[in-house]
C-alpha cells in the first residue's frame, strides 16, 4: 500500500497531477482542496495517498493532509458514494464544512455538489453522523488561494472548465460557472475556487 509520497511536482492540471519520486512519476487524482495548497511545478510536495485497486486500473489519490484522506476513505464506505463523488465533495467544501452539513442536517448544501441528489444527501447525513466522532477533522487547514499559474499549454479558463467537468459538472454548467467569475489574471485553481463559491452563494 502506498500511503505517502514526497517528490517534485511534474505537472498539475486539476484533478490530475504527477509527482516525481526518485525518477518514478506517480500519477494522482486530487480534490481541489488539495490543489489550493500545491506549490508550483518543479517544487517539492508531500501528499498522503489512497490506492484504489480496480479490475481495469490501479488509481492513486493524493491529499494535502490526513484529514482529507480520512474523510475520503470514510465516504467510500457509504453506499452509492464512489471515488468521483468523494473528490467532488472535498472539492466543493472543506472537511470541516462537510462535518457542519452533516451535524446540521443541511442536505440542501450537499445537493449543490455535482452528482448528489436528495436521497444521496440524506444517506450521507444519516450514515456519516455516527462516524464523524471517529474522524479527526480538526486538523484540516483552511483553504488558501495563493497558487501560481502552472504554465500549462491550455489557458487557465479552459483548464478550469475541464477540471469542473472532471469533477462531475456538465460542460454547459461548467462553462456558465467559469463565466460568472472575474477570471482576469487568475490561475486555474483560483478560478475553480471562485466558481465553486459562486455556486454555493447563489444556491444558498
């Protein structure tokens, strides 16, 4: 089991990134809550990881801290919640915000996340309530938007749209979300963060 990686960031294009560890490139998928904290390409990073073994592939997921990984692993045990939905949840809200939704029976906030309908939101609240006490979510760091442009070939705007689609939003919806953001001079991670916040504020 691969539990942690420390190496140099080769590239990062949400929700995918590659980390070079002693000449071996590890491809990972990560939630936006992790991308907000990543340093620039070429710099060192340490990520906590979760390896999912499927019939068709081995997928490695990377997280900025153990709280994120713990919540992700717990979500995977809930019926109807897969890895893609787990990433979407952690991309749309912090672990602490998710805990507040569960404790406050706020299914409406959960339903604003892609792929989560009323039944799934209710299931998350019911099944996660008893598990939250066993999760160490207090160590979750606050999200910061100090990321720099990655120098990718695509523009930050198209990069942001692609990332939102990968997280489960429909292309039309992803484009609308990005267009609602004043994106001039922003890196893709910052555009995505602003787009996700705009959805939350609009729906509240």
